[in-house]
């Protein structure tokens, strides 16, 4: 019974944090997409995110940290409801897009050089 209550409370906190930061993402498909953009490990499935949202499961600590960082809350609060809710303000561009890095890594060496040159040119243009 205790585990059910913990999972349900986690799910409520997760949905509340998502509603504040990314309205419309509190469904399995968009949550999986947004989570996998930020997570360096193997992508999570829609089934896993559905279980998080429905209070059937609590993610492992590494995934919990990614969720907390993205949502701007402490991992302790997200998991247990203890501690401070806010850790930092979510700054635009502060997120690391792991899916983008995977996609670039899958390119040929020649195409990776094109991406590097493009990024270098864009950074130079922004500093002018």
C-alpha cells in the first residue's frame, strides 16, 4: 500500500511540475520525446512514461535527476515531496539536447565537419 501511495504522489508532483514548465507535455508521447532529448542513456519508452504519469512506477535515480533538472525542481522534491520545489530558473538554451548529439554522431565524418563549420559560423555571426 505504501508503494502505491508513493508512486501516486510522485505522479502528482511530476504532472504539476510539467504543467508549470511545459504545458501539453503531460502525456506519454510528448513526455518521452522531451525526456529523451535530455537523457544521455537509452531512450525511455512510451510505456515507461505512461507508468510515470499514471503513478504505476517511479523512474530510476538517473532519470529522476534529468526530469528534475528539466523541470527546475529538486530531485528530492520530485521523488519524495521534501525539500524545496524550485532549484533554478529554466533558462532558454540551458538544456542539453542529447538527441541532437546522437543524430550528429550518426552522420558521416564529412557531414559532421559541415555541422561544425555551420555552428562556428553561427557563433561568429552572433558575436558581431
